[in-house]
């Protein structure tokens, strides 16, 4: 038995068989082929090259059409590299003369090319090394097709163990069979963690190197509450966790009985408990938990969950599903927050050194107007069907907000010209997730209908801590007094001006912060749907004056650890069964 400590990112306990993925999601053993299999293996290589070439050509055509020749040319260059006769001859030689398997030959040869390119003086050519890695992965995907199916076409329950999972890989996990996952890399606010919550499966990230210690089929426990992974547990540990898992289910059933009661404090203040969703199917999770609406729909997952570029109709159908299911309750659709760790299939103009400070989110959409306009058209069209609001992410300057609103107005005009129905008074809001936006809050409040605070980013940009980096996880802390000051400024200004404000970062789903946030004046929490019952249970046992007193005291404290301990202690006094 081996016990590892990682970062808990999605609650619950999963016990089951391991499915192990290596660094790249591929396993490339040093394998050799028998002499009489050589011809078949070369044929397999040719088929993989042809399939990869067809895929690249399709991408080239789509990208050229949507974004222009300049971007299409990137894929054209990939195609030429892949179809280079010299490469084909080198690979054949490795299979024919050295009896390498095609996978091993591709992996060896491409790595050699990468090294040659990286040594070149020209920085332009050195950067092309990434293109070779891309081609290598694509070829391997075709060669290893059957092994990749392990992850996407499962037939029995597994716990996925991987070095790292990107948000799109996580989004593509098969929900019917993947019962939990654990990774060596990853931080507490990474989007991979957020997707795990959407899938409602226990998950632990940032556990450090452990894959060498485990084989596929081993029994594993993932404890998503404490951030623990147990490899090959002994009988006693297994029994303990099985018992705990049953207890958790019983507790969830008890909380579920609150579903139809209003979320309000003991002294009658109505609280809005909204759901954060990434995929349309999660609207069911919101309804099951009695959510008051959808406070954050992360629409970029439409890109991350699919292989091709979504068009206006894809957007529209996804939003329609959500808006209709919510049946008149508010749905806040956030425009695309792509970039940083949420990388779509779009080619990036440059390799970014600091992607979280780079071309992400509203910056990216404002530079890709066709993409932005397509999405806004879909949002406007769906606004005719229910209670829809639109929200812009990562706004850091007034100019950005104004530009985004201008594009929206322009798209509205288009719809008018074409007699397409939409809500002319669609509420327009923005996320507050950059300290600059808090500093300028009074100006922003003049120009929006509502605000939503994104603490996942606000914390990382305030404390200069990458939210997805396990090495600095100790510095990423919602209780930091600097973060609390920014929250207090933003909430206070909105309340004074009478503009609705909610909080949709992970922080609002933690009961630890409920007294503080209520005490600062917040009345709307947008959280992962599974957190709603517990928050409702807690808020129904609190009173506002009490929360205000606790918030005032917390705001005088100087360090995060004391603040967390204080907030938990005060909550425990009022809600003795609260567990953290
Ligand atoms: C946030 O930053 O808090 C937020 C809700 O947005 P995301 O996690 O998608 O960046
Ligand atoms: Mg954010």
C-alpha cells in the first residue's frame, strides 16, 4: 500500500481499477517487429500518414475559411513536412532495417528532427520544433488508435491516473466509466480541476511523480476530500473508505431534502444560489440541486469538448438546451474565455511564455471578431427564449468593455436588419477578476447591468501565483487579506450603487467563506452545482448581523492562516455539523 498527498479538487471517494496514461497520453514502448511483419507494418505507417494528412488538410481548409490564409498556411506547412519523401524514407528504413515498430520509429525520428531544429541559430526555425512535435503526436494518434480508445471508449469503470490532463482531455473523459482521476501535475484553480467538478467525480491533482509505482488494473482509492491517493490499499483501508463512501452518500441524500426550500438566512435575507456550468448537460445538476439559475456558463467548453470549430448553430443549440431547461430562471452566458490553459483548436499566433498574462479571454475574442460575432449572434438569438444575460470575462480596462459592447451593438443591428428576434434589453455584465477592474470599479459600474467576481483569477493576479502550478499552491489562498480587501471594495461599491453582484469563483462554493461574504454584503453565489445543498443548509442557520460582525473582524486580521481558522471557528459555533 502507498499513500500520496496531492491537492483535493473535486470531492468524494472513488475506489476502483487504475487506468494509467503516460506523459503525452501515449505509451511508446521500444518495440520491434518480426521480419515477416515488416511489409504489414510499413503499410500501417502509410495508412497513418495518409489519415493524418487528410486531417491536417481538413483543418487547413476550415481555418483558411474562418480565419484567413495566414492561419491556414500553418497547416499547409505541417502537411508538407508530413508528406516529405525524406521523412517517409527514413521511417521505412528504421522499420525495414532495424525492425522498429512504426510507433517507435516515428517517435525516434521526430525527436531527432526536433533536436536538430532546436539547435539551429535561427529562432524562426527553432520554433518550428513545436510543429514537428505536433505532427509526431498526430501520427502517433493514428498509429495508436486502438490504444487511445482505451480512454475514450471504455467498457468498464476505471480511475484515470495521468501525468497531466488538459481541460479538453478531461472534458472528453467518458462520464459513464471514469469514476475519478488523479494527476501528477496541476494546481487548485486549474480548469482541469473545474471540469472534474462538472463531471462530479472525485479528483486529486498535483500529487507529484507516482505513475512509475502503479500499473493498469491495480486497485486505487482517490479521496477527493482530503487530496489523497492510495495505491494498492490494504483490506482495512479499503473497508474504512467503503464505509466513508456510504456515509457521504447518506449525507448527500439528507441535504437533498432541502432542495425545494428557499436559500435564505435565519433572519429572512434571500440568497441566490446559482450554478456554474461548463456543458449543457449540467443544467440537470443545477435543477436537481434546486439552483436559482445559472450564474456562469463557461461557453469555451463547447470548443474543448469537440474536434471541430463550433459554428453559430452549435452555439445556439447548446445555449437553447440550457435556457429552455432553466425555464425562466436566469442564465448568465459568459463569452469565450479561451487561451491560457483552455487551448482550443485554433492556431495560436505565437508561442506564449506567460499564457495567463497573454492573449486569453476577451483579449482573444476582440482580436478574432468573426469568432466573437458568431457567438454573440447565438447568445442574442437565444435571449428571445428566456431569461438570458451576457457577461464578458477578464475585462481589465474600460476600453475593452466598451469595445465588447460596441461589437454587441453591431451584431444587434445585423439581427435587426434581418428581422431576427432577440431581447433588446439583454442585461450586459462583466467579470471582475483582475485587480485593475476592482481599482476602477466605480467607472465600470456606470457601464454594466451586473458584475460577477471571478476569484479563481482575481487571486492569481493579485498574489502573482499561477492557479494551475502545484509548486506555488501554498501561496494561492482565498483568505489572503489582500484578496479580501479587493472583494470588500468590489462588493461594497456595487451594493452602494444598487448594481447586482455575484461571486462565481471556486471560493464561493466553500462554506468557509459564507459568513465573510454575506457579511461583506454579497447575496448571490454561483457555485459548482454539487455545492448548492451544503451552502443552503449553512446559510439557513446564519443571520446577517452576525455575519457582518464576523466579516468586520476578519478584515482586521493580517494573515491568511489566522483568517481561515477564525472563519471556520465562527462557522462551527453556529453550524456544529459543518465539516471542512
Ligand atoms: C474565475 O476566474 O474565478 C472564474 C470563475 O473564471 P474561470 O475559472 O473560468 O477562469
Ligand atoms: Mg476567470
